[in-house]
């Protein structure tokens, strides 16, 4: 399993009134603070699964490979006014990517003779010709859904 996770984070802090250069903790108690954050966490996972038989002459197996990519952006604004005793947390709308998550799975049947390794056979369980119309339909349906939102 190969995993990778990352996050792009932008944080902006605003104080009202502005804090002096050499401020004390008491100044924070009289100040309204606002934190604006934009977070774009993403994850990528690649995993493999193998099941088969291994004999002295023949090796046969099913090999499955799955890839997952996901991005889920968020904008959050937190406002804190200690003097008034107010705390406000807002989750703002963001422009989401076309696909929040994408999964790709490939499964192959593998067979080979130990005495003739060059003649190994690797055959997709679901041929690419079958998958093309399915992926085309999902692209068309997502495009139609996007157009209907306009």
C-alpha cells in the first residue's frame, strides 16, 4: 500500500483594533480576533491485492490494483470577542473540484509456465473496450449535472 496525504493551508489573522507592536496579554482580552482559513487536504492511496497458486511448473494469480485520489476543500472563519463573550464559527462555501474523489480499479489474470517465462499471459478481467463506454457515460452524466446547475 502506498499512501500520501498533504494539505495546503492558508491562514489570515485579523485583530480589531490593531495590536501595538509590543502588546501585552491584556490587549488580547480587549481585541476582537478573526481567523480566516482555507484548507485543501488531499489523499492518494495505491494498493495491490494478489491471490493465486504457485506450483513447481505453473503460476496463476489474480492481481488487483486500486488507486484513490481525493481532494476536499474547506473555508472556515472563526471570530472571537473575549470582552463581549462571543465566539462565532462559519463554514463558507468553496468552489469544489469537479471530482472530490476518483477511484480506479484494474484486475488482471496472470498465468505463466516456469519453464517458459517469456510466454507469460496477463489478461485484464474486464477488458478496456467494456470500460470505455462506462467511463464516457459517467463523464457525460457529470457534465449534464453541472449544466443543469447553471
